[in-house]
C-alpha cells in the first residue's frame, strides 16, 4: 500500500514563491481518496468499506461525498462536510473544536442499517447481511423466489413494545 507522504500537500508553484502563503491542494484523485479512507478509523460493527469515523469521531458514509448532510464528507481528511465547511482554512483547530462544529445527532445501529439500505440497497455488517425487499415481496405477490445469496431484510424494524 502506498502512503500519503507520496502526495504533495501544497502545490509546488506556491511553495516555490515563498511557502508561507502556499495553497493547499483541494483536488484529490481516486487513489489518494482511497488511501485517506483506509487511514480513517473504522466504525465498530459496520462494513469498513462503507463506514468510517472522521477525525472528530463523526460517522461518515463512503458513498455520501460532496453533500451537506451529517453523514457526508468531502475531502481527503475524511471530515464531516459540515465541519469541513465551518472549519474553512483554519489549520489550528483541535479535535474538541471540530466536535463543537459537528452535527448534534448520533446514529444508532438501527438508523445506520436503514441508511445503508437506502444508500446501498442492502446491509452488510457482522450478524446481518440482507438486501432490500422488492414491492412484490413486500406484498407477498412475488412470482419467483428471490435470487442471490442474501435474504431480504425486515426493515424498518418492528417495535418490540
């Protein structure tokens, strides 16, 4: 695996002109985004290719990039989009500062299952691998058995009260 050190963090033209006002690179290729994703903390109990934690501890979804929601991220730092936009170009913010800028919502296992179903069409995590039901399956009018190795999910969860 390559390392992030192979990628310049500042463009060489700005660096040569004095360094102090050097512009940070804002465009990342797929290879670099993959390296950044691998470097981010895994969300325990979730599929590591789908879910990670940003540097402030917020859960982010790999497929939700360049959007404004609480599960979105939009740069190589793997930082919740909202936090990244409020942080702007400030480099001196610590983890606590970033947490203060974060969305004030925490997602539990059931919510993440529903979001994963909506984004990916299935859920893949330890203890549960299932796919979204078709309308025909939900109505009990399916003409054929479901194809594929995954069973259909019973989402949303039925209340146990």
